[in-house]
C-alpha cells in the first residue's frame, strides 16, 4: 500500500488537543446551564409558597363556611339545605359526621 507509514506522534497531538478542549468546553457549558436551570427552578418553587399559603387559607375558610351551613341545614334551615343540595349537584361531597359533632374537614371538590 502506498500509505504504510504511520503519521508521526506530533501530528496527532493537535487534533487530540482540539477534541479534548472542545469536550471540556462542552462540559463546562453544560454545567453552567444546569446551574442556571437549578437556580430558576428554586426561585420558581419559592415563588409558589405564598400562593399556596393563600390557597390553604381560602380552603380553611370554605371548610368553615360549609361546616356552618351543614349545621344550619341539620337544624332545619331550608335555605341552608338548598345550598347543600346545590353543592351536591355540583359534585362537592361532604362526609356527614355523627350527630352532635361538628362536620369534619372533608370537603372534597369534584368528588362524587
């Protein structure tokens, strides 16, 4: 064959160095991107805490309201019974508690 000679080791050094530097640069770039993404995810997570607290507060208020309406309905208030019936038609279930106790916190929107 006309190309039986191996290239001298010094001619392989430059391509090998270029590939090594390119790979190292790629790893550094990917690491920087991952750090930036992690920072973004953490800040997004922290921003969700305040709305979640507000949701929990509203949920507690709704539960308290439903408890009071259920108590009124059990006492014979026709308007309260109408509200409970409409909520049940809308798909909101309430677990009735034993007589003499307050209804528990089990308002389950969308449950049937």
